[in-house]
C-alpha cells in the first residue's frame, strides 16, 4: 500500500505540473466531459473483471467523492490526498458486455464500456512467456479455430522499463479482443492457457501480460525495497557494478513500469515462465531465494498472500550449462511455498534455442494444474510423476516413484539415470522392478552413493518415464545418507 501511495503522489504532482489530468482520463479508454479524474489504463474499455470476488478499482481525482456504478450496484468513497479507491461487488460470470459509470461529486465523469466478467490471470516472465503465438507451431490451427468464449488480453509493450514507479502503464497499453488479425502477437503460453480455461469453464478469460524479452531476471520484477530483502540482492548488485545494462535488466525497473500500475487488479492467480536469465549468475539456494521472494512479493502487491502461483520448471535447452540445478531449486521452492504449483517441462524445449516453438504442452499442463488445484475439478490429474524414496543396496539402488494415474509409461531403453560411485557421476543401467519402482545398477563393485535423473540442461531425448496421461517424471537428485 505504501508503494501505491508513492506512485499516486508522484502521478498527482506530475499531472498538476502539466495540467494533463483530463488527457490521462481519455488515454485510459474512458469517455469524459471536463472530468479531472485519472484511472490506470488497465481500467478501460473491453476489460475483464474477475468473477465471484470483490475487485479493487482506484484512481486520482481533484474532486471530493467518487461513486462507481456497475449493474445495479453503487460503490462510493472519499478522495483523500488526491487518491481514491473502492471495491466493486462480486459478480457472476457473463459474456454479455456491461459498463462501469464513474461519477465525481455527483456528476458523471466517465464510462468504461464493453466490460465482461470471467476469469483473469496475470501472465509474467521473460522470453518464454513473451514468445508470440504467431511463431508457435500450431498457429495455423489456432488461427483457424473459433472460440466458444471471448479471450481478452491487456497488452503492455515489450522493453518498457522505468527508474521510478509509475501510476499508469505505457500509453500504448490496452485491452484487446482476440481475433484472427491480432492473436498472433499474444503470448503463446498465456493464450493457449486461456483457451483451455475458457473452453473448460465456459467463461470469458482475461490475460494481463506482464512479461518481457530475454534478459529480465527476477529482481527486475520486484519493487526495489523487496529486491533488497532477497539475500542474493547484494551479490547481484556487485555482479553488475560498473556494467552498462539495458533498463530491462536493472533491479526494480520492470516492476516500476509494468507491475506497479496493475498491482491489485482483480485476478484468480498468476502464471509464470522465467528463470533462464538467473542461471547466469545465480546458483543453488540463491536462485530459490530470489524466486520465493518474487512469489511472496507479488502476492503482497495483490493483497492476497494465498493467491495461486503456477509456474513452469525450466525446459530442456542445449544452450545452457547450469539449468539442472535451477530446476532443482524450482522444485524446492514449490515444496516451500503454499499454493504454488510447478508444471514439469523437461520433455520440451529446443536444443539450439532457448525459446521453444511448441508451447501447447506447457500451456495445457498449467491449465491442468489450474483445474485441479485452483478450481477443484474432480477427475483432473496435474501431478507429474515424482521421486518418492530410495533404497540403497550396495551396487544397486531402487527408486520409488509417486504418481496419480493408473500406471506409468516407460520408454525403453531406460536412459537419463546416473549414479554416484567412487566420487564420480556416470551413466547407469536401469530396469523396471515394479509398477512404481526402477532399479539402477553399477557395473563395477563400487557402492552407489547417489542417484539422479535427467540432471542436464539438454535432457529432452532422455525423458523416458511418464504417467498414463503423458506427464513426464520430474528430474531429481538424491544422495545416500
């Protein structure tokens, strides 16, 4: 809340200096007549409200009292120090457009048109989340398909960063209705996720894009005060000292431009696809601490400490050398955080490029998690097979696997398993022992002191254990105690 007050104070001062409040109002996509009131651009024509929950709405005004009307409901609040905020009532989903009327001191000051009520998700990350649908392998089919329910996207420009916290998004930011003409520019993962959600739930879906291109580390997406609370922050600042970096790589700059103006907007949860940039200078626990700080901070910005956070484990990549450890840190973060769920993507990715052109599996797995963990739909399996326990027996070790479907599917020959023997890791022979266990064996007489699976950046060809719905087993590492 303190951060929001700082933003609002800065915006009011700037607006008074330039006498541009009416222009800001119009730029937000609202009709107005001599109104001195400002709304963030996310509150504009064609917006989607989150169904079945109260939704915050806020802005600036030179008046004394603001009244909001939607459907048959009225909400009023006083203007304090130029700032106002109120809460819209919980509404049922509806694909029938409605409008929001804004009154200042009893006079109509503006109108937001073509408002739908459905499911809203915040989509964050770097190049993987920003990867456009038009480059997706399935784009031709997606472009020719018809939507049963509307999908709308609040688009913010790429490479937009700021040294100071903004009250409003970039002037080009706006809500866009999905159509064959414009859908190609949307985030592929976010759009395909939204399509699954809208089809299954039968509602309109709004996606708020909060992504950027490659190079944006997690610290860039945090308010600087929060970034400094992450233990690896000092090391990060030391690593960039004296370097001239693009704005999108500066701590806090992407938060200032893209998160501060929208934080608190009503949404069901977050989907997040990022992490590659942080593997360059962050290893081990530091990676996990950064990510956990990001999750907790974004929840704080949205005033909901239990807001679902769905994220993608780093996929296979031939261009990186230390992604195996980062994946392990993501897995540990999932275990440490409540209401945080990880989609395994080890069987996806590109050997020569970081960004994959086939994101349909990833989007679908995120949607499965949403259906299972967030919406509580019966009969949905979103849990990838996971290492459960290990039994060591000299030169052999038996891996026990936890899975939630009827059976495991194992592609022969088994591969991707390694054992630690004599202080060195080496490939291991593996065979299925039972419906939930696999045995690895050392071909020498040295005892096994550890086992790992798919512990490499480029692991896609060796992914060989799946459940009956084709969810891959997560990579793991385990040491004898």
